[in-house]
C-alpha cells in the first residue's frame, strides 16, 4: 500500500484529525474510536492514504509512529490481518481451523468470524490493541460496553474465542486494562474458563504491511484477579480558563493562574466513585479539590487500580515536570508539600507526562505478574 507521511496536529473529534501534509493543514478520517492519547501527541508521524474526491476527507489515517515503530491504527483493517494470520496458521491455538464465514450474527451481536476445524466450530471475535508500554500490551484504552457484551455472549455460546492483535513486535505479555475498564477486565477474568483468550504481536512497515514474524503472547489473566477491586490512586487533569482566586477551605484564598492542573489523590475503596465525585459540580464542598472544581473543568482522569498506594510517589514524579505547585493542596494526611501541580500547556499533549502515567500503570501490572 502506497502511503504518504504527515504530522499529527490536533484531534478535531472522535474520527477526524488535523494533520500537516506538505506544509498544509488538512483533515483526515481516523477509523479508530479509541482514545489513543499515548500515540496522538503533537508532531507524531502519521501514515495517510489519499481518498477520492467524493469521499468527504482528503486522507484516511492508517498508522502512526510510536517510539520509532509503526503502529497500525485502522481498526477495519484488523479483520483482514486476522484472516491473514489464520490462513497462514500463525496463531498456534487456531492451527487447523478454516474461516467458514465472516460477520456472523449470534444472539444480539455480530462476531467477526466463524471458524471450523477438527474440534468443531469456533466463534472468533478480533480486537485491535494499540495500547502498549514497556513490553505490556493492554486492552481497551477506553471503556467498552460492546466489548464486554461480546465476551459474555462468546462464553454463553460454548464455542467462543477472542483474539487480541497487538500492533507492537516488542510486546511480551497481554493483560486486560483493568485500570481503564475494570468491568471489561472483570468480565474477561470471570469467563476465562469458558472462552479462549488469545493474543499475538504483529509488527508493521511504512507500507502498512505486517511483518512475517508473528509472536504469540502470554496472556496474564489469572494473576490480575486479586487486583480487580475498586481501590488505588489517581490523577485528575483540570483546566482553569482564566486567572482565579478561590477560597479553599482551611487553606484560605488561593490564586490559581490560568492553565492546566493535575491533582493526585487516592482511595482505599470506592476509587471509581471518588473520581466521579470530582467530575460533579453539585456536591457538598469537603476536599480541597471540591473548591477548585467550582472554578475549573475536568479534562481527563487516570485511575491506577492497586492494593498498594503510591499516591505520594506519583505526586513527586509529576512535580518534577510541572511549571508550579499549589502548596499544601491535597496533602493534609501526608508529608508532601502538595498534590496539585500547574502546567502552562495541556499535559495530555506532553509525552513526558503521558509516559509517567503509563509507567505507574505498568508498574502495578508488573507487580501482579511478578515481573518485578
């Protein structure tokens, strides 16, 4: 496939990017509803295919670069990749199976393939995995009710399998991302004896051709069971649109310059509820962040589910890359100087900040997998 290179500038909406191609800003269609925040960072190289004049947007995004490697982003292309893997018997657990039908309806869902082999028929759902960091591949990168329903219906069929195609040749292990979507992870974990959970890593070149060497991945399902509880620590990203002075409980009047803020907190139980409370505006003001919320909007949240709290360690790490700190904010029960940090620019577009958040999530996964 002949593609041209561009640079990512901005995500205009879920399916449209603003790109720089030959010095011009142009829109491009992105056939991928995932968040992709660890990939779509400013000036990330993109691989684009020109579209015909009547197709709405001049380009379609097929891939991007991450850490110098090409990542396939076109989710519709993933089924063709899976078909290629099955036909060449590159997925060990699917050797001997042939594709009998595609887009098969069963119950209330449509599954990607119906396979047939000596052991009978097998329903196969294929998932595209673009979230990976330090050898660990994770899915999903955004909550997916559809994905959870697919897992349940595959289990109920008595003849189901799910294949995660990981677009990183250096991945070593796959886990459901219980940080991002604990309900999907819990469903996959509880159904692990009723369906086959498979994962393979695939590398790509600049023409979006898959590498001939495909590697089966270890699936780390069993160890994560003890971490599927609603506890841990988190970061919330907020935006203050103009300079504000806010009365913050016992801290008194505090000046908040316009910009972005990252608040670090923790919850020994009810982590999801704690974060949802931060999102709400109507509530009794109690925590320091409750007062700041009256003058800000929540941009993003990063839950890190863990039986070990590293709230203060995360705060110290974020502090090192921040532009300023609000002293005493959110640190009444620890010895830290504060748990709120200011940024002139959106930290979600800061590769160093994104890597910090991924580092902490992966550190917790490494711990439960006994890799550290």
